[in-house]
């Protein structure tokens, strides 16, 4: 121990030219001891300082994490992630910043929503560069037909759903596009031709057909496939694509129980053919046939029973549009009645006689005057077929202020008000006294209303013009589909059914978002880009204020950003697309200009 101490003391003695403290005078030896004592105290102070410094750093780190964690509880997941990103990366140099995949996905959502806004946000906050986002975006390929990446993601995410949450419907509809060809330098292809995913022709496309999965109990939605067509898709091509979509979605583990569309002639014809095929199969195999279902054969040779529902908002709009030019005769409570649009015009004129004392303030020229009616607006139709309009018309007709026959039209308005509410309810409890705008349960009044409505609808007939109107027949088909569907789901453990989850609002919102992301009248190339953007954005874009549907409350796509990119990294199988004569799948010519 003495040797070690002498070695430690050697430095002080060496500075004065002494090798051993024995050589020092008593007074110098006293100074030497004082010096050693001060050095020891200095070392102890330094070690204590380092200890306090470490504790201070640990306290600062703990405080930072504590503050972030405490405030994160009051934020959304995205806001919390954004705050952590700013605290962690702002002090670093731009080339030294590193972002997690979730942070890149959040930034990509902002960028695809508005590139111009993202540039401004990049100047205010620390965000990934545009080049970083584009490099990630290029790894995902979404083209016509069914996207294998989305199907793979669905297959993984469906495993986390409860059995009752797997019930879903398939929505399909077409949207009009502007025709024209454009060269895509990224894919080295010419866009704008008819392309179904498996076949491509030389015809110029002007419509896009989109298929979407929509949850019935759990509110999820996911576009599955799209294709380009010229005019309306033919019945047989629609059947082929519908069968393919149903088979792929069924393989994911989702339980499809219904298909939903509007009253397009191709849609009605396709469902009619599927019903005929089901009937022929049952007769051939000596099986019982139920005309409420049609069947699709799956790859495991099982047959899936489905009901078809016509979009209820579209049905109410078509009733209004036909009533403008035709009278509607119907029987209710054994009393034959005739509803006329002229009765609504008389009511509107009488209500406007005193502007400051309107009984129907919501009605405008765009609701009533035939030349000014917005025929594509569902809201305007439902505000005409309402309980308020019915009661006001009944009162004025009973006082002979307008024609007494207007009571017939008032009865029709109240009839469709109740029927529309019963097929479009979105609340579990009664709101604003609307008993039919609730979920369908075992003892709810919906069942009796539907039974009575079928009797009334069977007597309805438009008169005045020799034109066949399939809307009334499709109303009856839809009501029977709801009756059958409730029985099927009830036997599977679902005690309450929200009818609002069984319409095309999700698809209408999707089309509105496509126009918001790109242009109001996109071509095939712009549609593809917007479609990819919305799939990657998880369909969280806000409801369009001027859209022709109710606000869609679905929670978002099952296919999350992160999983979609993960599955997109796996190599895809070679394409077996059939190309029309003289039309190559790809054009390799760097000097080609459209």
C-alpha cells in the first residue's frame, strides 16, 4: 500500500526535484501533506460532481419522458407521435435525422393530402423530405384488378377480428371519367384504355368500376379492386369480376352476406342472371330453392348464399324523380289514393305566400320547382318525403286551402319517410322521436312496418306515361333482403342491425374523395393516382360537405399503411394479363410522347 501511495505522490515531489518525502524539511513536509489532502478533496469533489451530473442528466431524461407520456394521454396517437418526432429530431442536422416507419407513414398521409401544405409544414416542423416519401411510395404497386398486397394485408388483419365482426358486404359502382390517353413514365405504360385487370383492349375508357368491402357490425371499409371500362360494364363482365372479388375476399376470412349496388341496368341484369343460375343449379341437383338468395361457388366447392340490396338513398331519389313527371297510384288501408307532384307545388306556393311565416323553411325551389330540382341530391328528396311536409299538407288540405286530394300525397310522403328511416337508421336509441331511425332488433317496430310496406308497394303503379319503372320492384327486393339478412345475422349472434351500414355511402364518399385528391373530372391516370393515395391514406379523408351521401363513420381501412408496405416488398407473381391484338402490355420507348 505504501508503494502505491508513494507512486501517486511521485508527481508532486518530482516537480520540486525530490524523489522521496524524507528528503524534505519538516516545514516542506507539512506543506506537502496539506497539498496531498487538498488533492484528495479535489478528487472527491470531482467524483461527486460527476455523480450529480449523471443524476441530473437522468432526471432531465426522466422528466422529458414523464412530460411526454403525461401529455400523450391527452392526445391522439398521431399527435403524440408527431410531438415525439419534433422533440427527438429537431436539434439534429438534416442529414443525421432518422424517422421510424410509422412517422414516415404519418408524413406520407399529410403529403398526399396536400403537397403544397406539406411544403409549408416542412419549413415549420421537422418532417421527412419529399424524396424520402416518394421512394417509399414507389414500393407499392396498385393496378387494375384485385391488388394482391391488399388481399395479403386483409388476410392477416382479419385474424384479429371477432367472429361477429367478420360479417361484411360487397359494394360496387361506377364513376364517370374523362377519356384520353396519357403516358406514365414510372410504369412505362400508356394509360386510358379499357382494362379489367385480366384483359386490356384498344377502346378508350370513360368509366371506372370499383369494388369495396364494408363491415356490417364493425365499421371498416376497404376498396378491393377497380377496372376501367367504356360506358357501363356489361352484365357478364360484371358477373365475372363480382365472382372473382367474392372468392378473394372469402379466402381472407371475411364472411360476405350481401352485395349492394344502385339500379343501373347492368347491375339489375347481372343480379337477375345470378338468380337464374342459382335456380338452375338447385333444380339440376334437386335442392330447395329460395328466391331471396343467389349463390356464388367458392374455390373449395362451397356455395356462398348472398342477398342483394339496392342502395336505399338511390331508391328514394328515383321515387322523387319519377313522381315529378308521373302520378303514383297506390292502396293503403283499403283506400285507393293518387299522389301528384302538383300537390307539392301548391303546398310550396302557399307556404311562400307569407315569407316571414313559413311552415316549411327547409323547402326551396331546388326541392319543388321541376326545372330547378337537383335530381342527384338525395337530401332534397328526403326533405320532401318527410313527416313535417306530410303533416303540413294534411292540415292545409283539410282546411281546403289547397286541394283536398293533396291528402293522398301527404300519405305518400309519410309512408316513404317511415320506410326510408327504417332502412337507413344509424342510432341504437330513439333520437328526435324517430322510432324507425334506430337499429333493427327482435321486437323493434321495423318488422311490422316492412310487412305493411310490402303490401302497399305491391299496389303502387306510376301512371301518366307508358314507361316501365323498376324502382318499386327494387324497393320490395330490398325490404325482403333486409328481412332475410336480419334472420341470418340473428342466427349468428348479432342481435342489432344498423341499416345505415348497408348502403353505398362509403363508396360515394370514396368517389368524392377521388375528386378532391385529384381533379373534379379525372382521367384514368389521375384516377389511378388518387385511388392509390386514398388506399395509402387509410381512407381517413374528411367528409365532403357537398357530397351526395351521409357522412361515413367507418373507422378506416383494415389495410394499414405499415402492413401494406411490408407486403408490397414481397415479389409479385408474373402477370397473365390478356392483351388485345397489336396492343403490348408495356411500351419501351423513352422518346415516346403523347
